[in-house]
């Protein structure tokens, strides 16, 4: 039972007993409503004031019953409030320990700095992709939202070095800087890049001038929401079918088909390692289309030929159904399906 409901229950019980006591004194002793209410109130609160008027035998019997019920109700109210306080304290203590253990186990995860509209959109996509992540925000309301829906989150300032260290940035796979201001995002990107040189950092910029600063600070990719939205609106006017296909391929909300574009790194034990695409027969075996191959040196081969050699460390960019892409990832990564 939540604290507001417990307080409502306590208040209702006290009001009910108080009303019953006032009615009893009016009915038995014939007092006025105000005198009856005052007598019931000092009886329930056990303040020790003397009786307003001499009580009859029936009035004393009723008052004895009222005292027993009132004291029981008061102790019950105190017990409910105390129980909630203890439960809240224990839950907070064990919750901190549990989150600390979860943070210590984080590996190849993503750090989301900022839980605003952009940050929540990032979280939805990470959840859909079943990726491990942790949210860092200095807003208690946003962190509470994340915890209530089952996400890992910490109430902390993401611009502080201690916060990023506690989020195991040295073991993270990527970071999203989605804080409200460009200055905060620049600071986070600069700090994160200094703590993990290989970290994949994506940042948002509200101002075009901040785009260059974020890239200089170390962001791999910078998005300007207004420019990106304008570009998509124009594309939707000029090339609506292309936009629909891209939305479908990126599993955008509202997509009718379960089609995705995924990047998959080739492992050392992969069956297709050191084979050509023709020999690997990935489209025939998994029902996917290989759009490009990114070689270990960073060169991308778009629409690769059948003779393209697939080597360990290469990244395949493929499109297909989600389930088939997962099967391909397990095989190409050198794992068992």
C-alpha cells in the first residue's frame, strides 16, 4: 500500500471514530454538536482534560468504549506510518546496494546522459534492441520514471568525472549526450573521450554552431534535431516511398513490417570467415541481403560483389527480418545459434 493510501486510511479511521464519538455524546447526553465533538476529540487524543459536563452511567460506559477504540486507532495509525517509513528506508538502502552491484557488472553497455524527450527516445530504441544501458540524470522525476519501468538509472550529474567512472565508462560500448544544453553536452563528450578513447559517442546539438564544437570535443556523430527534422520533412515530400522504406528498415514506430538494417562484426570462429560472399551463401542460408562490408581498415564496400572476401574483424551491414538477423549475428559472431 502506498503512503498516500495509508494516510487516507488513517485519516478515514480517525474521522469515523471521531464522528461516532460525537454522535454518541449527542444521543446519550443530549449535548450540543460542538460540545460533543470537543469531548470526543479530547478523549481520542488522550490530552487529559476534564469532562465538559458530568457524565451519566451510560455516558461513562460509552466513553470507556470510545477511549479503547480511540487509543487502538491512534496506535494503528502510528504503526502504519512507522511501518511505511521503515519499509521506505530499507527499500532505499537495498535499492542502492542492488544498483551498485548492477553497475559493477556492466560491460559493453551504453550510457545515456539525460532523460528528457530525446533521451527517452534513445532509451526506447535501446530497449527494442535489447541493449544494456544505464541512464544518468540529475532530475529525480526522470530517474524515478526509469526505475519504475525497470531500467537501470542513477541520480547524478553526468558532467562529473565521478559519475562517469561509477557508470563504468572504461568498459562501455557507447555514450549518448542528450543533456538540455549544448554546453553540458560538450563537457560530457570532452570528459568521456578523455576517459575512453575507443568509446563511440553520439551527441545532440540544439545549435548549428555547437555541431563543430561537439565534433572537436570527440563526438563520433552529432545530430541537430531541427536540421534532421527539416531534412526528413523535405524527403517525405519529395521521396515519400524512400522515407517509408527507411522507416521500415530502421524499425521506426509505425512500420508495418519487421525489417531491420543491422551491423554485424565477423568473429574469429565464424563459418564465413576467410570466405567470399558467394561461398558463404548468407542470403540463401539466412534470407538476408548484405548491403555493404566495412573492412577492418575502415573502408566500406557498398553493394559488394560475390567475390568480396569476408575476414575476421570485418563488419557486415545487412537487411532482413529481425529474427533472421539475430540468427546471422549468432553465426557470424562465432557463436552457436
